[in-house]
C-alpha cells in the first residue's frame, strides 16, 4: 500500500465532505461569474465578455426590484407570523398533555411530508370556495401555513431539551412566571426560535409552487425569474442571486463567530 493510498484512506471522510461542499457551491459560483457577463442576446447562458453594468444598475430590468421587494416583504411578515405561532405551538406540545396532542403532532408534520403541489392546490381550492381574491394576503397566509411546521420542529426540539430544574431554580429565587420566562426560558429557547425564523425566511422567499397557485396576478421574485427564463434571463437576476447568497453566508459566519465567542467566555 503506497503512502498516497494510506493518506486517502485516513482522510476519506474529509475528502468526501469537501467534494460534497464543492458540488453544492458550484452553482453559486456559476451565478457569480455570469453576473459579470454581458451577453449579446437575451439569454445569459454563454460567456461573452466581462462587464459590471448589471452590478451598477441592478434595477435596470422592469419590475425586477418591485418583485424582489414584494418577496422580501412577504418573507418578513411570514417569518414573523410563523415564528410567533410556531413558538407558542411548540411550548404547548412540549409542556402540556392534552387529548389531541398526538393528532396535533402528526398534523404538524404533514406539510413537511406532503408534496408542495398538494398543499398549494388545497389552499387555492380553499380560497376559491371562500371567495377570497388572490394576491398579497393569500400568498402570506399560504407561506405562514407551510413555514409553521418547520418552526415548530426547530423550537420544539430545543424546548424538549431544556432542563426544567433551571426554571424551578428561578422560581425558588422568587422570580415571577413572567420573569422566569423572559430571563430563563426564552434565552435558552432563543437558538431554536432563531433557527426556525431563518428557515422560514429562506423558504418563504424561495417558494414558487405554493406562491404560483395562490398569487393571482401578483408577481414575486421567484415567479419573475421563472417568467424571465421564457423570454430571456437578464444578468441582473444573477446579481440578485449572488447578493442573497453573500448575505446568507455572512449570517452563517456571524452566527459561528458569536457561538465561538460565547464558548470562550
């Protein structure tokens, strides 16, 4: 057995992990590279020449920034709604015993297990039967509905891992129920709540299938990208995608640095 073979066997897991990471990041690298392209035609699929025009004018395409701001607004409100409702449901399921608890636990996981098109068609049918006009509010309600399960899953796992003796110790020190929740329970559950909120934002901003069924004439950023792909993809879409990827990476790095600093202290 050669030295190279032994080294590969010792580091096989690391090599596989790095290869998987490179495979996942490669599409984002392609998007970044083609954000500096200046295509001759309507489609930004072949490299022509380097240009920063799209970066200096990201809103140069009609309705692009309007659809982007709409997606961000919906994602923010959907995150707030799903996080608040999901946190309350998580505490109810983790702390209390009631007759319908097993059924509720099963129902919570259904949106995560079923295909999105099923939930999209179901919500669209519900809105049609209720006579609701499709638009901003139907999209927001639909996004809160399917983000709720992910928040409950993240927060419930955190709440169930909490040590109840910490809250009992706060009560022994004459803390009121509100003080115990705000100073003990909530800080411990905060990482799970933050994880659920970030996941909700990403899912809401990125969603196309459920939004397409319940949007009516409203156009979000994923729908704009899909529509543009039929006529010709503008370079500005790559710019927006690169910027969103950079923001996501920055959030992860900040979280990692904050966690490392907390461990050191």
